[in-house]
């Protein structure tokens, strides 16, 4: 899988509604619940992790619809290694995975991209591996902070884009799931917080100056909410959020930022996704594919 950005538009955009009848490899589910209300007693859904919540938010409904359809169409019975991303939409991905035939899940290894997704998988009783053990992944499904018309994406709002990129690049197919707010023509239209840049802690000030010199005058070290000091990634690094306005040439920006000494990874995912699912307010799902 390549990581050079493409400026070409994805060639296919269409809208679909999720079938009301689930596929045979899945047990029945309730679309009105945040996680899963399964009628199959054999499905291992721990009550302490996937309690049933009312869908009070159209955004959560949109995320769930996109996630369910992506899992249904891209996690196939013969797949044995599945990459699982991070973030709020991935909660629905894991919930749908838990609806699969338990016999299929028993033969499948799931590779998480963060502490969050690892916990969701383990709480669901699924077998967890890593890219050191499984360097070739059948399919990876992950969320995104923003996706442009060519399927380039900004990721890292959840501070996990280093592991997310490694797992995405290891996959034969990379699938993005998101809600309608993440769908843009150009990166930077919707996601204005900036491109997440993971840096080694001792170099953050030097990297910050280089980012400002590249044009990100408002680059900031991401600060934690419930601890004093900066956000620390799962890898022990710091994060800088670097706004660059509208990003018309993500390939050049990715290269320029990645070449700064001290930068570990950049939250630009370019020419990696084959298809993206966007859940809409009206219950439909927009699909964009290359």
C-alpha cells in the first residue's frame, strides 16, 4: 500500500441505504442502540462494555450505519487478520464485529491501533494480535477526522495516527468509516484544528519552529484535559496540531513535515484508502471509492 498523496478525485460516489435484513454471518441487531442488542445468546457481548444506549444523536446513528455497512461488505468469512482503528466510529465497528458468527471470530485475529481499540476487542472476547506478529492484514477499517474527494485523509484527532498508519499500510485493503461532517472536497475545509504531528518530546520546540516556518503560524502543542501538561501518545510522544488552511497539495505537505528531524509521524493518510463510507443524517450512506 502506497502513502504518496493523489490529487485525483475518487471516481465513484453513490448513496445506499443499509439493508434491513442482516447478512447470514451476523446475528440480528438493533439500529436504535448505541452498541448492540443481540438476539443471539452465543454472541459474546460483555454488559460492562457494550451496554444498550438510546440513539439520541443523529451523528451517532450516522456513524453506526457507516460502520455496520463497511463491516458487512469488507470483513469476509475467509479473512483471518483484521485491522481495527481508533475513535468514536470504531466503537460501532467493534460492535458489528461482535455480531459475526462466533465460529468465524474464533478463527480471526484482530489487530488494534490504540489502547482504546485494544480494550474494546479484549472486552469483547476477541483474539488480539499486533503487526509484529501479523505483518499482512486482510482489511483494516478505521475512522477519519476528514476525507477529501481523492480519499486522502487527516487522522490523529485521537492521538493514535502512528499506529493507525502502520496498521493501514499493512492491510491489503484500507476502509474508512465516518459521518457526513468528515466529507470534504479539500482537506482543511471541515477539520480546522490542524494536521496532527507526533514528535519526540525533547524536540517539540524545534519542530514547532519548523512547522511555523512552513506556514503553520498557529501550530500548538496539544494539551491534556484531565492531567497537567501535554497529551502523551500511546508511544510516549507529544502531539503538535498544525493548521495549514486548505491543503491542496497534501503530498508535498506530508513530505515537508515528515522530513523535519524530531517528527515521528504525520496525520496525513494519502493514497491509502480504497473506499470510504459516510453515514448521513437521513439514514443513507454515501460511498466513495477509487
